[in-house]
C-alpha cells in the first residue's frame, strides 16, 4: 500500500498537505513548519546549532518511509507509525486539530478552517483501518512525503 502527502501550503506557522491512499484522495493533513534541515556534524538529529530542527515544531523531512501500526499510550489506541525518519522519533499519523497538536506528527482531516483540520478522528480511523488491512494481507505499507 502506498500513502502519500503532497504539501500544498507551506506557511510560517504550519503546513497543509493532500493525503492519498493508493492514489485516491482521502483528506488534507496538518503538520508543523517545513524547515531546511542539514546534519552538519552527521549525528543524525538536526538539533545542533544551525541544523534547522526545532523540537516539536518541525515537519517531517520529505522522503519515503515504512509505516506500521503502533500502540499510542497517550491516545490509548493503535495508530500508523512512520519508521526511520532522519532525526525524528515516534512520528505518528493521529487525530488533532491545530499545530499545537502535531509535535512533528501528521494530523489528517478536513482543512475547512484556516490553520486547522476538522473531523480528524474520523480520518485517522479510516487511515488506520486501511493500514491494518494491508498489513493483515502481508503487504508492506509506505508513505511518501513531498512538496
């Protein structure tokens, strides 16, 4: 299964994307700000001076990542989990409405209000169900993030 986020609005406070499942439109996404990331000292974290990452305020780097399901203690349910995101850990696709809910994660929903996504819990459930079904069929699941 192939998931994709195409970033269509890169703002100063948040990022809005278009989310598809196997090429079919599902919803929009809300993320933190896209920043230029450079791992100057090659330690894999982008957190050192001048490298660009601000913890809990930086969008996932563009790329292709494996997706599985992980149990979120905070959310008390399984949600999609992105693997091997350079300089990031615990990157999930989960419900939320504003940039304050992201902490580097992808929030699915309907961008009907500036700077927010609505009906996020519904879209998280649809995405989680699709990922679970693909994994149960022994398919690999990947997400590509691009702008």
